[in-house]
C-alpha cells in the first residue's frame, strides 16, 4: 500500500490495489488543471507548497496554481501529498463509486452528481476510477471546462453586481449616517419628552393624591351631612310630633275656652239666679212683695202688675208645685203645658189666648211645640221668654224680668231669660 491510498477506507484501498486506481501524476496533463483548480482551494494548495518552500505568503494565486500543476505531472513529495489530500477531502465520493464496475454506471454517477452540483468530488473520483474510459474522462473535462466558463461569466456579472452593491452600500452608509444623526436627534427629543412625561406623571400623581385627599374630605363631609340628615330627620319627626301635640293642645284649648265661656255663662246665670232669689227672700222678709194690682193698669205700660197670668211651656212636672207657689208670691197665676209630651199640642192656641205672657223652657220642649208657640205669640202679640233650664232659679229670674221690666235686658243677652222678638 502506497501513500496515495493510505487515507482511504480499506475497501477503497483494496479496490485501488486490485483494479489499479490512477494516481494524480498518472492522469492526462489536461486533467491536472481542473483537478488542482476545482478539487482543491488556492489556500489548501498554497499551504502545501509553502511547506516545501515552493511559494511564499505573497505569491499570486495563479502562480500557486501553475506551480502545483507543474509538480503534479511527476511523482514527488508534493504530488503525493496532493494526491493524499484529494483522497482525504473526497472520501465520501470515492466510497460511493467503489462498487461501480462498468463505464455506463460510472457515467450515470457523473451525470447525477453534476446535476446536483456535486462536481469537484465526483470529478476526482471518476477520473481516477479504474474503469473510467478516455471518452468519459474527456466528457467530464468538457463539462467542468464549460462550467468554469459559465462560472466566469457569472462571476463577471457578480463583479458588476458587486460594484453596484458597493455603490449602493456607500449610499446606504451615508443614509445610515444621516439616519443615525436623525436617530440621535430623535433620541434627544425622546429623552426630553420622556423627562417631560415624567414631570407630567409627577404632576398627575400629585393631582391624584390631591384628588384622593379631596375625596376623603368629601366622604367625611358626606358622612357628617348624612348624620346631620339623620338627626334632622329625627328633629323633623320630633317637630311633627310636637306640631301634632300643639294641634291637639290647641283643640283642647278651644274646648277649654268654650267650656270656660260656658261655665262663665253658667256662673253668671247662677249669680243672677242667686241675686233674684236673694231679692225675693229679702222682699218676703220685709213684706215688700205686693200682690195688689195697679189702679191705672190699662194705661201703665211699665206697671209691674201688667202680667197676671203666664203660660209655662215645657219643664219638669215634679217642679210644677214649687213653680206655682213661687208665682203666687208675686201674685201671678201660672199655667203649665208639658210641650207635647202628654198634653196635646192642639190645646196650645186655646191656652195662649187666656194668658198675658209665655215662658218656654229650652231643652224641655219639642221642636213642634216650640215653633207653634212662637207662631201664636207672634200672631197674638204676646211676649215670649226663653228660660235656659227647668230650674226654680231660672223660673224666678224669668218672673223677675217679666214683673220688673227686664224683658228688654233679657232680650239683650241675659243667659237665664231671652225674649223672642216678634
């Protein structure tokens, strides 16, 4: 086993030994240029040549290529190292075609690899294969040669494209500088606005704190107002209660005042009755009560003996003897009618004709009897006195008023006696 097959797998090496796989220096001279130029990079070739002192670090790429092609024509340390490097680099391709036995399969492999763009490794594996024919090797050379022309044409276009891109890059760099300047200015403005925003946020925070304090104050005031409203409601309820109490007291006061007036009238009536009774009592004790009639009775309108017979309508029947006895003391005849309770109302006209005056006890006579008495008194021109109640005192006051000329006074409002006007 030589150094050209040392880096290949054992199967490939055995195939190479058994089939006589070609070495780099055994290839046709025209194939060396595409092998060195396409299957290895300039850097790889330059590194190897520099190790053996053929080139320096400043050697041009073309000179490196020409030197390597020249050394590859014969077997030497450089060609052997180049061959070993090619086998190491394209080991996968060598393994793929190791089992190919004929030219047809080898041609198919090249066509498929070329179509896939896997040209460099396939070219080295095919041109060094034991079964390769000169025709297939030449075809591979032609394909790779034309591909290099196409790549060159594309490279020219790429150069033009690169020039345009460089110009575009310069323009974009300038625009980028302008944009960076603009961005810097905008950054400063943004910083200023950010600071202004922070200041505004601080103001908003202070305003929010003031608002919260104001809300708390308003809430406290609302609570106070709510409490005051509750107290006011209680006060209003108390006022309404007091108002109702005042209304009740006012109503009671009106009743009390009415009762006061009533009792004043009662007291005045009792006083009058007392005065009349006292006068009657004194008159009886002194014997000054006269039962004789005036000699000039017909012409004396103020004579106390003008009335000799009086009809008393209504009253209590159990007081009749007492009232008749009292009237006799004044020389009066008293006739009684119960106001329609037992005595017939039809008797009133007949009884009214034979009397000088009529006394009606209020509250002890029927309405029908009252209106009938009033009608006949008006028709006959007889005085009619209203007695407040059916008591002896009221009867005495009525007799006193009748005998002593107090009928007009009674008409003006004496509580015990009232004269009905005709």
